[in-house]
C-alpha cells in the first residue's frame, strides 16, 4: 500500500486512531500535526483540494480518502493489498 498522509491534531481521538490503525497494520504513514505546523483547516484544504471541516483528513498516496470512518472502510476494502 502507498504511504498514508494523516492531517490532524494530537488531541483528536479519531486522528490518534488513524495513526494506530496504520501502526497496527505496518502501513507507512506521515503524520502532519496541524497545531505543530501552524496549519489551519484552510491550509489543509488547499493541499488536498477540497473543503475541510473536521480532522483527520487522510490521503493514500495522492488519493483523498476522507476522515477516519472513510479510512477505516478503505482499509477494510483493501485488505488483500495489505496482506502482500
């Protein structure tokens, strides 16, 4: 699976769950803490090309997946790729 990019905040439970899901499945990921980086939701929106109302915002490679629920569903739907 391509590298996952997670935009979020350390204080966000769903953001932490997304990181843990990657770690549990040995999926390479980049964590972008919007507070540490001084990023706003608008900054993230400009990077991903769509409005941002919540975090996390997650990409697999260059493909936008969505928030945690969408990412979890994506992982479930792509289990065969993860088994390789």
